[in-house]
C-alpha cells in the first residue's frame, strides 16, 4: 500500500479502466511498485483482449447454415431492404438468400421498370453502364436503365423490350455463376448464367417467353 | 429509382453507416448470446428497427451506442419471446462454434482462441460490460447508463472480468474487493 488509497481499491480502478486512471490512482501507481506492475500487466493484456473480442467474422461463413428466421421476418427484412436499395444503400442483411431470390426481390421492388416504353437515350444508358463499370451492348430497345446497388456493388438494372414483352437484365460483373440456372419465384421466372467475367440475370413474368433471347442478351456483355 | 436527392443522400449515408457498423454489432451480439445464429438474428432485427427509426438519429456519432442499445434490447426480447435456453458452452461448441474458436493463422497470434473461450466462460454480468468497453468503446459512465448500474459497480465488474482473464496470460488473479 502507498498513500491514502488502498492497493485493492487502486486495482479495481486499474482493472476497471486501465487506460484512464484518475489522479488519485495515478498518484498511487507512481508510488506503489506492486500496483504499477499490476497496471503494466493489465495494459499489456488490452491489445490481445481487443483482438480476441474482434472476432474474425469470416469464420462464420465456414459453418453450415443454421436454421434461419421465420418467413415473416424475412418479408420484413425484404421490405427494409427495399427501402435501403431505393435509397441507394447497401445490402446489409446476411446471410443472403440465393442469388435468384435476390434478383427477383430486386425486380419486384422496381415494378415501374416494366411500365416504361420509351427508350432511354444512348447517353443515359452509357452513363448507367459507366457508373457500374460495365460494358454492355444490346440490339433490343432499352426502356429502363438504373445503376442499382446489389451485393455491395453498383450493377446496371436494365429493361429491354422484346417481341414477347419486357425483360429485365442485370449485368452482374462481380458475381460468378458456375453454369446457367433457371429459376421460378412467384410471378417471375428467369435465368442466371455466366457472362463475361461475371454473370447476367434475365427475368421475365411467369409464363412469358424469354429462352429465345437469353443467348443474345448474354452476348452483349463485353 | 429516383428518390429526392436530399433524402437519397441522407438515406444512403445512413445505410453506409449501418453497413460499416454491422460487423461490430454481430460481434457484440455474439458475445451476448454466445451463439452465432442468434447473433445474426439479433442484428437483423436491430437493423430493421434502426432503419425504421433512423429519423431519431441526428448525430451520426450517436449511432453506434444507439445501435448497441438496440442489440441489447433485441437480444433480451428474443430470449423472452422464444424462451431460448441459456447457452451452455459445451453445447455451443458441439453445435459448431469451435469453427469460430479454432486456431486460425490469420489471427497472427497464437492463444487468442484460448482467450475467447475464457471470455465466453465469463458470467454475463462481467462479459457484457467488458465487451461494451473494449469493443464498443464506451466509458464506464456510458456502460453504467446502458446497464442501469452505478459507475462504481461497472468498474468492479470490469475489474473482475479482467481479473478472471489474467490466468490466460499466466498471471495470478489479484485480491478481489467486497
């Protein structure tokens, strides 16, 4: 013990907040070798303590998927996601649903994209593609073009007009697809397939023909 | 997709902020729940609530403690609603958490996993203020406010938490206080 402060009380203060000592505790530490040693030891622990608490979250992904939340909560999360996507925000909630589901969710939340029939100007389309860092050519009229946040990247969300109606095309330069994967989700169906260094998603209304356009749409990816 | 520019800017900024803070929220939730699946659920609920209440936040600097508060509430709410059993550490490891706690060279330092196990074994009342302080960057006064404790009680709990962890560093625990 040294001074008016008892060692055990000084150590509570040190152990409680080792990096911020009151004047009284600091004075005690300055004159008590044992408490000074305790302070040094405690400070030395802090770096590793912080490192231990900062869990390596990538390890979470090594684990099998746990049972997930109830559908109602997914629906609620999706509605919030919509708000965030509309606001230009990022995809926050993980684990994410399957890619096809994410694409459909995205399309569902921009229903107006299929209501536009006037082609966007080449300049506007070029601006969207440039913002996404993507090169894409198509012979179909593009009636909707928006740079949308998707999986943490900006992707071009396009709608092209075909003889069978509008098709949504999302050029996912940052998403690798092993092979073509068709999907059907509620009122939508489509396909995700490799294109260029990434992939492309084509979405149509349920029952709408799209197969005949897929290859041409894919070839547009540069 | 043409929201008003001002609203869009604020909304995007808030979304980016949430994305930045999300990893620490998951970590905090994990240390509370000691279960990664529960932690993910808690954070998902937290982000939903935060998003709905984003107008309440005027000062971006206040977002982090505000979110930590929501995580705590959601964690408590989840346990209350689902009546989840408290997590037994052995069970948690059997369910897959060893992968989280297994040796990983990316940690750069051997022994962190032992420390993590020791932290998991701390009583909730010691672990939570420790995480709020070290991970959340809160002062003892702020922790006291969060947990409804006096600053003195917070200091004591933090001291006891660190005192129990000393053995992991090969150090003898020091005398406790009444």
